[in-house]
C-alpha cells in the first residue's frame, strides 16, 4: 500500500526528471510517464477505489496534490524551454546589419535612382513628398486644373478612359500627377511646398514616349510667391541634379493650369551618341512650369487675391536618359536583365548632396 513517503519520493523523482529535461519533447515524455493514462501517478490514482473510507480520506487529497504539483512543475519548465527555443530561433535568424554585404546580383532601376536623387534635392529646399491614386476622376484630372468640359487641351493628353459608371462618369488613368496638387490644396492650408512623384499614363509610344511613364511635379503656394522664386528653384534643381553648372532659358508657353507659363530649356551638345548637358550651342526643353492659374486656386477653395504660387512638372524617365546616356526610353520597360545590369545602380547607394547623388 502506498504511504506518504512514497508520494514524497515520487514528487522528488519527477521534479528531478522535469528539471533535467533539455527540450520540449523530453519534457513531454516525463509528463506522459507521470500523468499519462499509464503513468505512475495515474496508476496510483486508480487504486483509490480499492481503499477503505479512512484510507481515502488521507490518500485522496495527497495523490491529488501530487498530481497538481507535478503538473505545475511541467508547465513552469515548459515556459522556460519555450523561451529558450524562441531565443535560439531568433539568434539563428538574425542578421548583423553592421557586416559588409557582398551583393553580386540585383540593381536599382535608373527610374528609382533618379526619383531618389530628385527627392533628396527638393527635400533640401524644404519640399515634402505627396502621392495620390493612379485612377482619377474627371474633376481632379481635368476640371479643377482649368480644363473645362469640351476644352481642346483635353485631347492633347491622349487619355486612357474607363467605361462609364452608373452615373455616366468615366474614370481615367491619370495623365499627370497634377491631381495630387489639387488634393493637397483642397486638404491643407497654405503655405504649401510639395513634390508629387508617380506613374502617369498616356496613349503614346515611340523612342521618347511610353504609354506609362514617371513624372515629378512640384507646387508652392504662399502669399508672396512670384516668378523669380520659380526660376531660382528650378535653376538650383537642374544644377544640383546634373552636378554641374547648367545654362538654362525660359520660353513663354501655354498650359491651362498656369499663367504665365513657360518651358525651361538647358544648353547641351551631342558627343557621338551621348548628350553633354551644360555645354554646346543647342537648347533642349526639359520641363514645363508657370504660376498657378487663379481658376485652379478658386477650384481648390483658395482666394487668388491672397495666395499665389508656382508649379512645375518634368519626366523622370527622360531626365534619366539625359543624365545617364540612355538612347531609347522604351528599354526602361523591357524587363531585360542585361540592360539593368549595365544601367542599374547598387542597392546600397544612398543619394545625398554631401557625398554626391550618383
């Protein structure tokens, strides 16, 4: 017959085995040996039915206490082992970011690199980055930008239209990132100083045009903004981007959303198949710009008698072509790894004005 000494001995025995278990499978084996259907403690519990009432009064509580004590020891040890296992797993999966990385394959696309360079330059001038949806409604893509219904300039954008919805309206793939400017002016109080990089879409494809391309547009709205600020901002950007002194000229132009409007040209010359920016006697149009039209300010709920500003827009892909000597815009979207290995950039390269952009 089992006595209290046997119970104490069993508790000591299993406490030792539990403490010696070095992993979860070993601990579970001890649990089964003690508390499983055929375990020692379970076997003792089954003998209670054969005991006299007086024996049950003594042994019943003792055996139940043993069972609970061993179960608690198992759970406590299980928590410890789970923590040890987790720490070991985290240690095996961790990466020491202080170690040098040897990247033999993979490169940043030139568009990504140029967008990062542009963001760094404009951030240094105090601009923040804003983004918006690729699918736009007519108001944000055209009407608020002084393209009234039936305006002939709408046809200049070669727009991709969606089928009419239940209200008879047709969404569009945005033809420029200017809708981001509209959304910003309608949701934020001036002063505003933002750039809006992103994908844009027009039904056009040749050596210098693709159906999907990338733009960066800029917007400044304040009470004292004038054309001189626009010219100074863009001249500083172009010199920083091409990392050399660049001669520029501004020619009068027309855009529905700016007045007065201009195109900015840079001096260049051809050297074989490449183009050198900043030298020569030829001029190349590189971006469009102007003072924000009063009608655009009114559409966004701003008083043109109080606020004025300037806006500009340029093609990221074309700037990449000019800066890094790429002959055909379409190659950027052909998914050819040979092209990317030649024109791509190291993923570890961080564009900054102190050490150089590229």
